[in-house]
């Protein structure tokens, strides 16, 4: 079996026009070899340099194809406008070999929380479910994989950068009994992420493989909305135990939720159930119930697909306030904390009956 060290050794023979080689100048990102296909991102300093790398790319392809066991080579050249230089992940480098190492050391299960569209409360569900499972004795990690719109730093109430003992391994942050990581904790406050797909893939692999998660019963991954690069990378490169799709009841949200369900099916990732969020609004003053976004749409879709409806979670001001204060509502008491407790108990019971599934 071809080793990544052999591929890197080969790439050291490919010189750059300005001096040095692809490896010594740190131009190789997300290097991987899967069933004879070598793929990596060739990173240029800017668009002007990218235009000069055609021969370099060709030379790398020729050299790699000469290696025993290599059947194809895929190289993507990426460059950044000087005015739009993306923020760097300052701790560690993009990990290598993630496509051939599908397990995260110490992590028993990976649970993806997805949605077809934004604004349905997926991140709120992820944070509170993580806290609720931890309160019931599980060792839980939470990864904010919404690279463009991270929110878990705010929900966990932790804004400092993570530590690293050696500049390579990242130590996860801890709050409310869980270990968590968010790209927001690795960037200047308010800094936008302006990255192309290959850089998103590299960042996700780093957050999964370079973070020292330790022994976890489950790593909950708060996915970005939609069906893009992050979903593809997670579900094809890692053994995802199962996925939960979150939606609000109205038809417009369900249209996108169905796309998320279809994407998980296409990626051969089991959907273990649906959650209807913002199912009902209960007035804090008079107790009147109002279905602001309709009612029962997710229930009907779950029935149609033969999937469990895991929870119907109400819309409540206390959930919003708790998220803004950095203390998830599942940490407290009352109806909302109890609802998340029931959801966590249901998932834990299912996990303990089916190893290693959630």
C-alpha cells in the first residue's frame, strides 16, 4: 500500500519557480491517497503565482503517476486575492490521510446534526443535545462544522483560543461538561471566512483529526445548512454513525429538509430520525399555544419515510436568551431542559442497545 511519506518524498523533487520545492515551501494541502488516486491542493500565494504553476502541476502529475500503485492524480490549484487573504488556522496544519483514516482516535460515535436550510435552530439543538447527553453521564464532544457561520463559541460562552502543546495538536475547549471546538475560536473576533471548497475540507479535517478529543462516547457535529463541501467531506471521509435532520414545520423548510435527507441517503449515511423545532409557541404570560410556523409537517414527513420523530421542541424565549448568555437551556431546569433530557435519554438508550450505532 502506497504511504503518504512516499508521496511527499516524491513531491520534494518538484521545484518551484521562486526556489524550494512543493514540500519545503508548504504548498501541499489536504494530501490523501485513496485506492490508487492521489489528490491534494496546490496552494499558490496569489493569482499571479498560480498562473506560473501550470508546469509545476504537470511535473507533479508525471512524477506521481510513475510511483507504483498510483492510478490517477487529482491536483487543484488554489490562490487568493491579496485583498481577500483568508484567515489562517494558526494552530497546526491541514491533516493528511483523513480519507484513509475513517476513525477519529478515541471517538466511539459521530452524530451529524443537519438541516436543509439555515434558521431552523440546528445549532441550538446541537448545543443543547450535547449538554443534555453529558448531564446523563456520557462523554460528549461538540464540533461546530459551520465554517462560514459558526455559533457554538457564543452558545458555549467561551471565546478564547484553544491551546496547543506543540503547535500541531489542538486541545479542545471545555464548557458545561463537554469538549467543543469552533472555527470562531481560532480566528480574530468578527473575521469573515472567505475560503474555497478545498480549504473548507482541509479545515474540517483539521478540526476532526488534529484536535485531541480524547475518549468520547459521541462527537456531535453541528453541520452547516445545505448539502455542500462539509457534508461531502464528513460523510465520505469518516465513519458517521448516524444523522439527525432538524426542520421547522412549514412547507418551505420541509422542502429543504427533504434535500438534506436525500443527500444523506446519497452519501450512505443513516438518518436515525427527525426533529421538529419551533413546533409551538407558548406565551410566557398567559400560556396560550400558537403554531407560528404551522404544525405537524415534520411528523407527516417522518411517517412517510418510516423514520422516528425524535422530538417536537417548542419555540421559547428562554432558549434564545440562554444561547445568547452562553449557558444552554439544557443546563437548567424546566420544560425545555426536560425536553432535551428526554431526547438525550432516547438516543443514549438506542446507542447502548446497538453497538456502535447511536
